[in-house]
C-alpha cells in the first residue's frame, strides 16, 4: 500500500545498490535551510521524544489571497491537515489564487553517465556514502545534468513548537507504526511546513525484522520552470 501511494505521487523509488556497481559522482550539493534529516524511532514511544506532528508526501497547495492582504499578514487556508494560517512570500498579489509547492528543495545535481539515456538506471553516491539508484529523467541523455529532490516527508509544525524543538511524525499514508523524529529548522515553507529527509533504506529495519518501505525521491531537470511561486529561497536552482 505504501509503495502504491508513493507511485501515485510521482516519486521514484530509491533502490539498493551493490558495492561493486559503478558510481556516478554528483556535481554539486547543498543543504537547504528548510530541510533536516529524520531519524527512525526504534524501541521508544514517540511522545517521550518530542511533540507529535502531522506529515504528508510532497504536494501542491492552493491559497486564495484576500483582496485586502498586505505583505507580512498570515492567510488562512484549508490545507491537507485542516485550516492553517500560512505566511505568503513576497510578490503575491491580493485577490489572486496562488499555488505553492510543499516539497523539499533539490539538494544535489548529477550528470547522466556515458552511454545512458532516459529511463535507464544510474547510480550516484551522496556525501554521506549512501549509494542511490534513480532513473534518468525523460529527455535527458549522456552529459546532461539534472537535480535530485531528496526522499522526504513534509511535516506540519505544531503550534507550540519552536526552532530547535524535536517533533515526531508517522510515515505519511495509512495509519502506521513507523515513526520518525526531526528537529524543527529555523526556516519553514509558508511558515508552517518543513521537509524531513527520510533515512536510507539500508539503515532502517522494522519491528520483528520487517523491512521498511524504501524512501523515495524525485528528479527534476535543471531547465524546468512552471512559474509557480517559490515556497522560500531554497526553491532556487542549484
């Protein structure tokens, strides 16, 4: 079921990679300020670690900007987790309907290796040594570059939580016993959400030996642009 939900969101599954397989080095990496690393909670009650938070897979959200809106004012909107007060970025126009991306920013750029083309599997290695396999995006050929969005859950910060506080959240989707913890970053998307990068599959194991579903990621071409307002400075190209 989890895998089906991931496929419905258009995410690409990270696959395990043999140690001996040829690896492509990434060209550039960055650490987005609204993205933090999540830790799988093992053998502990989430409530004993931090405040409970809601989570979701990356998605778009639509906000109706009031006619009398002024920059700096929060705007109420019906989000995935109920009615939420959002902080809108500069440049929004009063009386318009805006669509925002609730998703992590790309954190690395990679180059398509020689002799590979769209749809073929390629492997690269992150700075932490984790090896990841992802399909070459549509329209990309050897020598082209594309950005990689990390496998992450979008976490809604509880009202009483502040930067630096640890919150706990379940894996998005149907009710799950798989919980994670993450610190609230200083910068949030629309003033309410942050991206929690999920651990690599090989570092997680469920209760009683059950293997957790693999985290997922999406690829994004460096030339892509759909005109959507950015949810913060981290949406800028690498």
